[in-house]
C-alpha cells in the first residue's frame, strides 16, 4: 500500500543486531527540563499537519534517544527533531533487551484508554458478536472487518479457537470508514436477528439480508481510531494488551495468551 505522504522511514531488523554489544550511554550535561524546553511543539505540529492534513498531534515529549522527540499522530508513533524540521517513522529498539520502545510507547496509552473504557462501560460485550468457547480459558476482543481476508481466516477456523478455550468477541471496525459497501454490510450483520450466522455468512461470501437498526458500528470505528488501530484483525485481551500483530492461527494465539499473566475481568 502506498503512503499518502512521503516520510523518512527507519527500519531496524533484529537479525542485524544479534551480535552487537550495546554502546555505552552518552552522558549529557543538559537537564531534563532544559532538554524538554528545547522542543518547539508548535513547529512539530505544523510540520506534521502539513504532511498529514486534519490529523491531531499528541503525547509530544523526548524519546529515549537524546535530542529525538517522540509524538503520536494519525494512529502511529513518529519521531522528530526538536525544531520540527525533520520527521521520521520507524521502530526504536533497545538493543540490550531487544524490546521495541516504539511499541511500548504505543501500548501504554492504549492500556490506560482500555481501563477507562471498561470502567465507563464504553466497551460493552453485549454489543459484540460473541463466539463462546464451551471450556473458556481466555477471552479476546477482535476488531474485525468482514472484507478483510485475514479476518475471514479467523472465522474459517472459529472451531479451532473455541476448542482451545478462546472466546472471540467481535467488535466492528470497517477499514474503509463510516460509509460504503463494507460499512453497510456490517450494519446489516449487527442488525440481523441471528448475528452469529450473519457474521459467518459474510466471512464465507454468503448473502446477508440487508437490515438497519440502531447499532454500534460508528462508535467502535471511532473508538478503534482512539486506540490507534490501523488494520484488522486487531486482537486484544480485556485489559488492553494486544495479542500479536494481526492474524494469529488458533494454536499460535493460544501460545501468546498462555505467555501473558492472568488478566482481571473488568467487564463483569
């Protein structure tokens, strides 16, 4: 997919850093206050909006690399020079731990948002289309688009997930936005008398009877944007931890969930 704007991209491959030794940290005589005061936040926002019109900038602050500013925009993490003259997008890796600092920066606000959404009952499981495991061990929220091939693969093997004790709660997230064929189809699914059958039919290219009603499609699309979802399927535990990056086969999803510490049920 071509980007709508040109931007300098940094790509760091773990395969090239396995034999590297972390360099000693560079000491700076500048205080954190002095460094933060050097950030021209207005200039950074202006530069970003020049490239990506009508998009807000938030969470502006210094990254782990001295002199490099980190900020959120258009559902992604970006980096900039303090004066806003240079912007870039990429994955910052802490070599010692091989941990993505970019993903960590991405996840923390999302988990805080999830906590708030469950407390305020903005996310409601009764608004999801749920495929319940008879021997439930795990529950996941899956933001789905019925036109997405990888979303369809989850439904094609739904029995595999349920057999492994994974309950799937589908939430709507039409990638094309709040209008168009996919959006209208998802409205029909959520307005169907048998939502599960309609979901299964749609993901197997079978007809779904057109229907309209009061539905949560638009709400969850906007909520997904706030959660910085950029593609589907986007899979989360109930406490906001993302499970993998996109589609996971049933066996792999089970392994990912087993590796997580137990979650607290925030919705019941």
